[in-house]
C-alpha cells in the first residue's frame, strides 16, 4: 500500500510555533523532503531530532519529485517542509502535491504557520473576502500586467515581497492602485522585531525612503472601494488612462484597458490622452 505525503508547516520566525502534531508528524515520517536541507537540519537540531533528509526545491523539483513519488508508492511516508511556513504556498510543494494526487498517493496537510494568513489576520483590513497574489514578477511587463489585472479588485489582496525589492514594488503598486489606497505592511511576523505598518502607499513610500526595509514582508492591500464605482466622467477616464501611461503602459494598451473598464469609446480617450 502506498504511503502518505504529509505537508508540515514550520515556524516563520518563532520556534514556539512547532505544535505537538507538527513534532509528531516529523518524528514518525520515514524521511523528510526539505527546500533547503541546511535550514531544516537547524530546525531538527532545535527539536532534538534526527531524520533522513532529501532535497526538494525549485531547481530539482522534477527529478526529486519523481524519486519521492517512487518511495511513497513503495509504502514510505514523507514529511514535506519548506524553509518557513506552509509547504505548497508560494513554493514548489504545490507540484509535489499535484504529482501525488495524479498517482493516487494520499496527501495530508498539518495545520500551522503561514505568513499570508498571519499577516491578513493582523492587518486591520477586511478579511471577509481576499485574494492571494504571491510574489510579483521581476519582469516589468509581467508585473504591470499582474497589477493591471487587479485594478477592479474589491477583495483584500495579499502579496509576498523581498526587502530589496520593496520600494520599487510600492511605487508600482501606488501608481496602479492610487497613492491613497490603504496598505498594511507586516514585517518580521512572530519574530522579535515584528511590526505592522498600517498606512497608504504615499505613507509607505515616504516611510521606507527614511528607514531602509529590513526583514521579511507580507503586503496586505485594501481592495478597491465600492464607492469608487460611482459613474465616471470622460475626464475621469482620461485621467485614469494618463496615469497608466505615466506608470509605463503604452498609450494603446492604456486606452484599451480604460475603455474596457469605463465603457468610454477608445477614440475619444485616444485623442484626449494624445493632447
Ligand atoms: N510557504 C510560506 C508560508 O506559508 O508563509 C511562504 C514562502 S515564501 C517563499 C516566503 C515569503 O513569505 C517571504 O518572502 C515573505 O514575503 C513571507 N514571509 C515568510 N516569513 C515571514 C515573516 N516572519 N514575516 C513576514 N513575512 C514572511
């Protein structure tokens, strides 16, 4: 009979977040598949545990995934862990889960730390409906496409970001969503220097111009307000198209997008933004 793949969350900072079930699952697994075996070896040392480790990360996920699958089909149990947080959320674990599902291997998720949900809960922004957006691409065109696809989003949005890219991301998001849009920047969650900055894009950009960003961040961005849906004038639509162009979009794409969003004809917008 095939074994089971256990998805085992690990602390995103605070080692006290290893629950008894997390500990027991790690202990009882035949082997662990880890994103960075050095990081996991440190955790195991802290837990006073020794387990066989295999490496499973972005650049070996196909080959290593097949080997892990073969062992699972052979009856072993595997605990999948990432460097921090819940496996399969913004990491290659999602591919291993899909592979197991395809081959009828049972997958069990143990509950535990996840940066996205922890940040959403503490953000102070609406949590009733939300969307997880992960990391924006570093490619300018793809990241603008991603942001443009969210212009009409009413739900709270969750993004991951690395500190050295934070300022550029805030600038791009501010241009797309408007500098007055609310954002909660959740930094170093569960760690000693945990901080939640509840502000708007203008405030966030000013803050990090003074204090360079350090540590890990989750960005929680408010959705578009319902009242922003009040009927737009042609002048509003022209201003929207103009701001897209200033944000790096071509005139043609900006006009097409704003025309689709507002219903004003493309030629009226095109003539106006050319002026
Ligand atoms: N699977 C993980 C999870 O469930 O949280 C996320 C993995 S993703 C590769 C790593 C990103 O999570 C970081 O770049 C950062 O955006 C976020 N993150 C991880 N730990 C964090 C923490 N302690 N505080 C804030 N953000 C954190």
